[in-house]
C-alpha cells in the first residue's frame, strides 16, 4: 500500500541534507547500558562529555538523557569544559547510546526552510539487543520537544546505514538494507523507492559488505562517505591478509563504476584503515570513516596509532578544506562497536 502523496516527504519538497550543510545542533543519547561496553564502561560517560564539549565549541548539543541522570551528566560536562550555554538535556529515556541509528533522520524543505523528522522503526540491528522500545520512541519525542512535523514511516531503517550528498545520491550497502532482519517483505526496488520517497534524491548507490566486527550487518558509515556532491572518501585496507581487504577492495571497485545523476564519475579518495583493534580477543569495527562533520570542523576517530591516525587526518583535511580536523581518541569508545558517527545525529539548520 502506497502512502498518500500528502504524507511522502520527497513529494512535499523535503530532502535529507548532506552532513556538511549548516547544522542547528548535534544530538547524542547519553550512555548508561553497561553491557554495551562489557567490563569497560567506566571511561565511556567521560568520553561522551569530551565529545559533547568539542561539539559545543561550534554548535548546539542536544542530549537524550533521563532526568535522574542529568545532574551527573552536567557534572561531567563541566569537567570536560563544555560550553553549557550550548548544551540542552532532554528528559528522553533511552535503552542505549547509538543516536545515529535510533534518533530522528531530519529532512529539510529547500523552499520554505522547514525542518521535519522522519521517524523510522528501530529494531536494534535486526533484534540483536533487546529491549529497544525506548530507543524506538526517540524520534517522536524529539519531534514533539522541538515542535517539528513528523513523518512516521512503518519501515526499519538506521541512520548509519546510509549517507547522502544532498544532491540526489544516497549510498548504502546490500549486506545491511537487503538483510532479511530489517524489511523482509521488500524487494531491492521497493527499498530504493522507500529511500527516495522519504529522504529525497534520484539514485541509490549500492556497496557490498561491511567490515569485520561490525554488528550492524555492514553500515556504510564505517566504509564510504560523501565529502562533496561528487566526492566519496572510502576506507581501504592494504594488508591482503586482513579480513577487511577483499570487502573493501570490492567496494572500491564498485565506487569507481558509479556515476552522478548527471552521468559524471565520482571523485574517489582512499582513506587508510587503522591496524586491527581488539578487545579481549574480539575484533572491533575501528574505522576512520566513522568521522562526524559539524559546523566548521570534522571530528576524526583515532586509535592510538600515530602514523595511521595522522594519515587519516591529512586525507580528511584535503576532503574538507576550511574545516578544522579534530582527532578524538576512540579506542575505548569502539569497544562498544561504534565511534563518533554512530553516537551522533545532526539536525540541519
């Protein structure tokens, strides 16, 4: 059954802006689920406070956190020297901290400037980590708190599974969006229509598999990201013995075959991968592609590998001229199987 055009965002003139377009705020969901970082939770709230403090230098930070936890959050933000005038805490209880995936995906009307919320169903990456009812309720609560129009979409989608250039192209992976644990009744063509109808754009570009250790079934924000309307920066593993080598080479091959809606080749920039990171013998999904673009800066996850961290910073500096590249140590954060992009969701201005 097709929704009436009066409820289809793209038909009404809405589109998902590119991440480098002006932002009103970045949303976070405060960490409290200790089993997300089993045995290694202690440093995580302080790391979130550090990240929020960095963002607050550039724009507003809005945090989903249940009221009983808010006093402690303010203490940690003060300790991290956040600009508290830029930080707002919302009494929105959550199950977990991955706001990229359970938070609202914002769209904007180019003619009126109206910002709205697309509210997708969230099932914790195919039902892997119940309960997730509070996380699934976050987009509606954000829309209500901000007084924004809300488009409720009865389909499963996570923000980390896609990336857009704001100019008609959306990048995603087959391993995630075609997985039967999301929308098993939908064909590939129906999923493409779903994305175009609700997020705007003219084409869906498909990559293959994700990286080792990724429990999301292959989110694209660990692989390949737009940095301009015709530019994509993509993770590449040079070590042929590494489990990520083959999948990333296949994605690179696909990227080189892609075209913009106007028929031009994309400019492809290769981004090094960090050396393999492990926690208690488990391979972690460490990737420099999980960066976050904010107003005036790019936050880069680093992994205590000075040479590779520096090479990744130099690559992103070339991709985002005029923005400050800010390295943030994410070795402890990635123990939870995600880093900077995974924990955040940008709200367009």
